[in-house]
C-alpha cells in the first residue's frame, strides 16, 4: 500500500538555518544507454528546473535507476547529453559531480554497517575542508533527524531500515549539494518513516534551497511532494506533466495508483 503524505503538515522547525544553496538545474537531452546489447534508455529527455522537485516514476525495470546512472556517470551514455547548469557533464565521474554540487542517495541505503552514525555522516563531507561548516551542517542533520542524535555512536548496522535511510540522506546533505538525487527512498521502509522522509524531502527543497530529483515506485507519494513528474516505461518517457494533474490522470490512476 502506498503511503499518503500530508504535505501541509510541517515537521519540526530546523534551528539556525544555513544560507540557502544556489540550486542546480539539470537537463537530459535524448539520452540513450545500453547494457551490452540491451537498450535500457531510449532518447530520454527531461528537465529538473532550478529549485524544483521533479519525480521520475515507473514500474520495476522501466529504466529509473539507469537514468540516475547516466546522470552520475556510473554507466556510459550511448548517445545524448547530460547538462548541469547548462554545461555538458556527460560521463563525468561521480566524485567530480560531488565536487560540482551533486549528491545521490542510492537505492537500498548502502550505509557503512560497521561504522558509527557519526562517521557515516562525516563520510559525506569528504570533499570539504571547511571544518566550521562541516560541524554546523552535522548539527543541522542531527536536528533534522533526532533519532540519529540519540544513537550517534551506534554502528549503522544496528539501525532499522528507516533509520538507515535517514543516515543515507544525512550523509548526502553533508556534501552540501545543489542537486540531490534520491533513488527509491521509500523502498522497504515502514510507513511512519516514509512520512518523515517525505516531509524531509520537502524541507530540504524549501529550506535548504536544493533542487531534487526523486526516483520512486511509491507513485502517490512522489506525485504529492513533487512539482513536475515524468512517467518512464521500457526506457522511454511515456507521459509528463504537473504532478498534481497527473494524480488525476486516468492512466496513472489505473497503472500506478491502484485506482
């Protein structure tokens, strides 16, 4: 069952907000990607406008994660371009993109299980040298996720799935991103954590000034918290539009919302 998120319910106010980042702008222009002889993406074009939350939804195997791999340089683009703030970054290594303000929360969380929450979070700041800024951002992450503060010295392996997702999001925020890519953040998470994570995504966009691309199978949640959405099927964009309008689209309701 998809969890419905009340986007009008504000989470706890985050103390001492940092100056807003300059949000990034992302564009894919007719991107195709192959795995051997298999075409995973075919002429995918999409935009994530500055300061927006854009959702990419679709069934399993539709090409959602492949789109993120194309953006982050983890898979080679066969044709087309990935543009970040108007510059061609096609094939740029992931670590270079982090330095350019792009951070990704991978599917399945992928925390460092035998490291403490503290060390997991600090791993996100490995490209930074501003010790004062790192300390301030760490405090902001812990204020945003009080559970992590309570368990600060525990190994990440001792946390629930929802708590590990908080660590993964917090680690990405420690990179001080301008563009945040989220791959299935609700996957395998208990409903109460899904609601908190959804509210956190809204806060990161609104309060921290971060552009967000959200890849999700929980279509209802994704459409409720995003501004615009693309529907991906068998490696192609089948439909796009304002998220609220897609919530009422008969094909979307039938295929993705269980209506």
